[in-house]
C-alpha cells in the first residue's frame, strides 16, 4: 500500500504511473492510519489471514494461516496478535520471520550444495534487529469480506509440535488498513485442519523447485483464488487476493530452465493472469511498476496442499496483454524464480458455497485458444434483463426498470428442495455484463473513452425496489415436498414461470450508465445478469420481526445515491403499507442523508414513493440553492416531513442520533465520507456497504 503522509495521503510514484497509464482520474487514497475498531472486528471474525514478508534476499513471499475466526485479533492499539499452527519447514513466511540459517546441505539430486536450510528457534521470542516489513489480508470467504493491512513484525515465538508443525504466536503492528470490495471472492466454508507438510518435487526438478510437479500444475488449473505480495522498496508491502472462475490463472510455460550466458531463458515457469476491473487504486500494480517482484500462494481448499512462488513480474497492457491472452486489456506475467509445492501444508480446508457473480469467463492463452473457445457473458448469465422504462429523476440520476427472463442456467440452479431461480432480497445488488454492447475488442488508443481499455464492462448496482411478492413461489409451512417452502427459512424462490421486474436508481457515470441513458426505448436492449449479492448483515430488521438486534434502532447514513439500499428495504423497516394510506409505521429507523442540491429531486422522489420515510430523515444539503427551483424543491422536501440542514454532515450529527448501545449504524457512502464515518463511529456497531464495485 502507499506510504501514508497525511489523512488524505498521496500515492507513491509507481501507483501514480499506473493510474496515469490506465487513464484513471485523480482521487484521494482511501487507506487509513492504524487499525480502527471496525477494521479490527473484521479481522477478528475472519477465519483466514494471508501474511506477506521478504526473505533474506529481499524477495517477497506470502502465506495464509488460520482455520477459524479469532486466531488473529487485536491485542493492543494498532497491534494484531496471531496464535495458530503452521508448517515449520516449508512455509516461506514462517522461515523468513522465525528461522535462522544453518549449514548448507548437499542436494541429493545433482550433488551441488543447496542454499543453507533455515531452522526454527524453538520456544524463544524472536525480535527483528531492524524493522521487518510485513503486510496482511484478512479474508472471510463465507461473507466475501476482506481487509488489507500493512505494517511490521514486532515479535513472535514458535513452538514445535508434531514433525514439521509449529504453534505460532506473533505480534504484528498495523500502520495502514483498507477495506476492499467482495468483487471476485468465491464463497467458501473454512474449517481447521492439522497440517502434515511434505515437500513434493519431480525427480528432474532443481533446488528451486522448477519445473513444477504435475500435482502443482493441476492445482493451478483449478484454483479460483491466490494471494499476491508486492513491495515498494524496503519501506512497505501490500498483500491482496486475485480471484475468478477456476482456471483464471494460466500456465504459459513449465519447463526446466535453459538460461544461457547472455541471460536469455526460454524455459522455466511462467504464469499469466488477467487483471479484472476493480476499484482502480492499483496499489499492487503500482508496487510492481517500480519493484517488479512478487510472491504468490495458491491454496488447495480441498486437500490443504499449497503452492508457494516468488519471481519477477511484468505488467502487460493493451496489445502486450492481448498477445498472451486474447481480449485481455491488462494482465501480469510472473517469471517464477523459486517454487515450493507442499502436500498437506495448510492449517485449514474449505468447501465451496457459491462462486462470485462477478467472475468473467476464463480467458485461455493465445497458445491454447481456438476459434471455438470464444465465450461471451451470456454463457454465465442466470437471467437476461430487458430494459422496459427509464425515468429521469435529476440531471444525472435516473430510474431504470427491467424485466428478467431466467436463462437455462438460472432455471437449473437449485436451493433447498425446489427448482427455480433464487429471488433477491431488498437491498442486494445485481451484477450486469454490458460487454456484448460495449466491448469492441482491442484498440491501440481510445481517446473518447480511455478507461474502457481496461474494462470488463461488468457493473453492479443496488436493487432499489422490493421484489413483487406475486413473483414468489407459494410459501407454506412444510419442507418435505416440492410444492411449498418453509415460511421461516431464508429460501426465496421465484415462480417457475416468473419474469419479475427489477428496478435500479443510478447516477450517470461511465459507459454503462451512458448506454442506459441514451438507449432508444423502442429498440430492445437485453443485458445478461450474472447474479445477485450483498452483505447479509446489511439487511435491516423489519418492524414485525424480532431479530438479533434485540430491538436496536437502525440508523442509516447515506451519501447521494447511497440511499438506494434503504429504498428497497424502507417499507418493511418502517412497517408501512406503502401506497395504501395506512400512515406511519412502527419501525425503529432514523436516516441521515447527505445530498447535493442538484440532486434534491431524488429526495422528493424517495419521500413521495415511500410513505413514512420523510419524517424519519434528516437531509444535509450541500452546494448552491440559489435558483428558485432549488428553493421550491427544498420546501417540497420539508412538506414531506424531512428535516433539512444546509451544510455537510458532521460528527455530532451522527453521534447524537439514537442512543449509544441501543443503535446499529448502516452506512452506504463514497470512500472519503466512509473514512470519516469510521473514525467518528469508533466503538459503535457499524455495518457498511461500499461504492467500490
């Protein structure tokens, strides 16, 4: 991550270079100092943390530890403590942090002296002589949550148990933290597992573990996730994940090294992976731009096998990326310099729950691709969305309504005992694939839309209206047949013949929303839908149900179109019979909404469509209200029951809403406002959604 110099820190030169190269507009770095309480909680409930550091040669390595929540938790201000089991012999991060060199050993395969084997000092506290750089990524695959961490190793101790296994205790100083989106995380249930590490190498492999044995190549071919460690000089590191459909990481070459005297080498192990569209911070690529080395760990969740790699990297852009991987606009090549494939080396296993709806189709390399391999987004779609109506709300915000027709894939998906496509919940987000309309293939330059040169055209929007109950399959009280579904279960299934309507309210920003805004409605527009997602904890309690909040008041804090998760849930939360004149509901809800003056029509629209929402809302209006139209809209908003303040939202506004200990905050804002909110809400119960999809 970037080295922080101020609250709104600047990017380092490598990050700036990549952002300029890819046409990314300037923005503040959302990385925060230290470890906020909300971030500490996310680490504590995560069953896995990937940790990276550098070895004695300055090479980055990364591993992944854990198995159950709580193994990594805060033990002091800005300090995380780790307590768990790990592979003591072959885990490169354990070796780099806890081991010291011993005498070199003769390699039995070729008679040469191998690198000195490093030995763990048993039951002794290890403190580095200088600053030992580290980074981490806490990850909860079951909820698709991840948090980046960067700092340094304070101290630790390792106690050997069974052969090759050690109990670790470690203190990690957190200097920077950054929450990330769930975009390419495939859901998995993680369970602990006692490692039984065994290093596996082919008979012809060199001491650096290359070429890879067949088992390791098979692991790469099925992997849907790996972790990558990068560094910026000697001062800071970054650990992040890359995910996708199984097989998204490709093996370009796996041969014995053929290095010649002039340095040329047409052998060795070379991997290539595509960089999918993300939050456009480019912290990993920024590091690789200036310090082109990386460490990878590829876990096998089925078996607890693991592949550790370190090597040199090359960022491939535009035609260079497409030359290796057709249709890719951005990719990374890794020339591996050392590999360790360890059978049974991980302290956990995992089972697949669901694949991410964001995953693009696997992109084969040019060398392995045929004309028949072309796959478009529709192949992975669970439904096709046909645009029905467009309502312009303000100059930049519109409402779009689509009719959904389940595809064969969508109809075949099952959950529980009934066939059918799972229905979405209020406040979830939907993922569209616009590539069939917007992806025109590679071009060297595209001055009219430079960002599209690195774009998979997969977009996510919050569903802004509840699903019509008439589209749901009959709900009953039995589950032993196919005709009814338990009323108390989480199962929501569309009728077999359902073609439900879906509504989104979005701001025009970028090529996908421009397409929707400019489309001639007399011409059919069909967009594949890849799936629905969203943090389950972001569902607010409805007024008629006693839930785990134990009667706590829900306080929703939104910025601009960040109000949309509430729009879909408001009727249920407020307990109003919307549109039928039943008056105020009994739900425990308070709303703090920050809105630009030019977007006041959105507030009028929201309060008009949802009975009872205005009276529980305090609206903070920023920007100019000089025009008479703006003043008239402000009067209308007040007439609809909302309180209005013409300024930015402040700390006291948040903390004076509701009662501490009897409230739960739900936040959906942009990154700058979210950073401030997390600082203000230290010690509060907070759930938040990000715009960073």
